[in-house]
C-alpha cells in the first residue's frame, strides 16, 4: 500500500516553488492597473469626441468658404 504522501520528492519541490512564487501576480496587477488607465483615457477622450468633431468641421467649413470667395 502507498502512503498518503505518495508525491515523489522530485515533483513536490518544483510545485511548492511555483505556488510560492508571486512574481506572476505582480505582473498581473501591473497589467490590470495599465488597462484601467487606458480605459480611463478612452472614456475621457470619448467625452471630447463631439467637441473635437465640431471644431474640425468649423475649421473645414471656414477654409472652404475662404477658398471659394
């Protein structure tokens, strides 16, 4: 009969090292923070989208009017 801890010693050591390693968690946290910053920038720019479109339309209309007169 096999004992309760039948995991070979060569397998348990790397498994413990992987479970204790937190460097991947830090990278994921930085990735989440970066994605939140990008979302905040996109939301802020979306709010200015209509204003910028109106301004560029006015500029284009003004330039076209100056060229035709």
